[in-house]
C-alpha cells in the first residue's frame, strides 16, 4: 500500500584526507534507515560532490556545487583531520563555506574533528594550522565532537544522527503530528523575511552599461586620431600625359608618343573595367552622421572638427558582379583606397552600430528600472512533505505588471544579449535557504537550419531564432495563470512537491508599476485539508 515518506538530504562535506569516514557515514545512514526510517516513514539520503555534481560552466566551482545540490540539503556532516581544503571566493575552503552557510540558514550540521594519529612528515603544516584555527573558533559553541579512532567516530555519528532525526520526526509524540505547514514568505538578500522590502533596479548605471559607453568613447578617440593625408585631385590623376610632359621633357618625341599611346590604351581599358565593375565614392549616410553627432552632444563627447571626423578621403566602393555572403546570395562590394581610409570608415560604421545597440539597451533597461519588484517563496516549515500545492497570489488592481503590456520587448540588435541576461533580470536565484522553482515547461525552439555546408545562418533566420527564444523565456519564467476580479489581479500556479523544512521561490520575480502595500495569498494542497490564507505587508523606502 502506498504511504507518505519524508526524505531528508544529508550533505557529506570533508577535505581530501578524510576517506575512511566517508564510507562510515554512508553505512551509518543506511543503518539509520533500517532501524528508524521505516517505522517513522522517513528516509535519509546522502549527497556528495563525487556522486551528485555534474560538469557546468559559468561560475566558481564551489558556487556551482552550492547551486546544484548543497543549498538544497537539509543537514550536513563535516569531518576535519589535517587538511582544511581549497579556498573559495568567500571562504578559506569549500567545506568551511558549506558549514557556515548551512549554519546561517538554521540547518543542522554534524561537525567532527579527528585526533587520529598520523605520520608528522605527511602533514601540511599550513593546512593543519587552518584546521586548528577553525576548531578553536567553535570550541565554546558546543557544535562539534572529536574522536581518536574510527570506531569512536562510528558510534558517535550514529548516536548523534539518531537523536536528532528521531526527535525531529516524532517530537515526543505519534507520527500523526507529522504534517506540512505551508505559507508564502518574502525574500530579502537571499533570506526569508516576515515583511519583504520592495526592490529597485539600476541597470542603466551598471558596470555593463558603463563598459558599453567606455567602448564607444574609445572608438571616438581612435577615429579622431586618424588624419587622412591630402591627395592630388581626381582630375590630375586622370591626366597622366600632363605629368609626363612636365616630368619627362628630356625624352625624345618618339618615346613620348609611345608612352602617351600606352597611357591612352590603359585609360580605355580602365574605362571598360569600370563599366563592368561599377565603382562609386563612399558617402557616409546623413542618418549615421546625425546619430553619432547626437550621441556626442548628449554624452559630452567633444568633436574638434566634424568635417575632419567624417573625412574618409577618396575611398571608393567597387561593386562585384557576383553576390557576396557565404553563398553569393547578397550584394557585395570591396573598398578601394588606402589602408587608413578603410580603417577610418570601418571604425565610423562600427561606432554607429555600437551607438544604436547602446540606445536599444538604454531604452529597454530604462523601462525595467522604472518598475519595482519583489521576490517571494512558498515555504513548508512543517515536518512532512506536501504535494499538488495550488497557490493564488492577490495584488490590488493597477499595481502588478502585465507581461504582455508592461514588460518591454528588446530591439533586434540586443535580443541575443537580453536572452543571455534574461534569468538574471527576471528569475530569482537560489540561495542556501531557498531553492529555485523547478517545474518550468520545456519549449522546443524553432532552430534555423544552416543554409549550406559551412553551417552559416542567414541574418533573418538568426533574428527569428532570437525572437523565438525571447518569447520562450517569457512564457517559461512567467508561467502563471492570470485572472482579475473587481478588486484584485490574481496570479495562480502549482507547486508539484515541497519537502519538509524547505522553501522554493515563485517562478519569477513579481514586477510592479508602483509599490503595493500588501499581498494576500491562498494555498491548498493534497495533504492539508484546510484552505490556508495569509497576508504579507510590503515595506517601502
């Protein structure tokens, strides 16, 4: 017959010199499950980086482990002997970080120090001093135990494990008291709070945007540093016979005649070549000039000489009879001129596109910055898991941002980058006490097929992919049902499972056009007979 089983995840956190204890910890947990688990409808499950982590990029190794499973654990067992471990971004070792963060979150940590004998020549003195310093830090807090042999550790750990979890499961009474206790909580700086404080973003003043501006400023400077040297007029270049008369007067009439004839033939050939490969002088579009000048004025960029800034000399555009692009499907041309002229022209065009990109970022992020947001989580502070949890959040009309109306759509030039930043802007990030929502729908992206053997994408298909990805991101993160009545905007979603003594974020941050003063909620679940109702008071600056 099916029954409810409460599962607890136990993190094993030990430096590399602790090996025998790892096997003892796993064996002891199995013994606990046999002796106490079945009669209490409970199960302990061990977690260790060697079996429960997976390769992932995008952060410090310890940060990735925390995100993958460390922060989701209900308790930890940590053992030190002579080694302290490798430093992380915030702590002197990964084990220390796991212990400190779990203690801060109010979770149980079984901490042990080994006094087992060891060959002194094999001890890293610096590592061992760090172990002693850490041990000394907790000596008056009564949260660790020491042992001098493996059997002593085995007996101590089984005793401590049993005392803690049997008491937690039964509380001195029958199993009938084991139940879930559900509520909606606020989150501030990654921690649960009784009254959440409204959040404001300042993305337009972020390092990301400052770097964009700095990049634009550098291109301005580089363009201004390029001076196009004076050239002879086009008329002069097309009259080589005049130059020849002036520069070669010492030649005989017959030689001059032959040289002029050759020059005439070359001119005729060049004229024929130009009739096949049309060429024209490169002109910088007025819209491009206006865009660059307006940016310079608005951002106090001093252009010493506007005409010289846009001077690209006698740069020509030589059109080709065959299309360009990877498959010859689009128009093509080559630039004809000096290297300096080509360099300056490309820098001006690069500057224009970077300004356009910056404008799109600024417009998009300004709208996000004009909103305010809250991070909320559903909490189970009881001693049993729950499932099929239906959650309704009530916000007074006019405050909540509607995804289709109030969340901006990014410009084409920034779609790809916004897709990369999407989760950072709209999705709460898991912490040591609060897990991420994990029941998002999976969408099949409409991936563009390569146009040829080289696997290049057309610009149109790339843009279509970016748009599809953004739409999928919106539908994934904001996976609520939205309703309205006479008084409230209502968002509804389902949390399939929530284990005891744990918290899980709502699928997204909640964005508001103006700060609400209170938020009401209703929760119903499979294992709770009563409808739970509550209210959060929202704090403002």
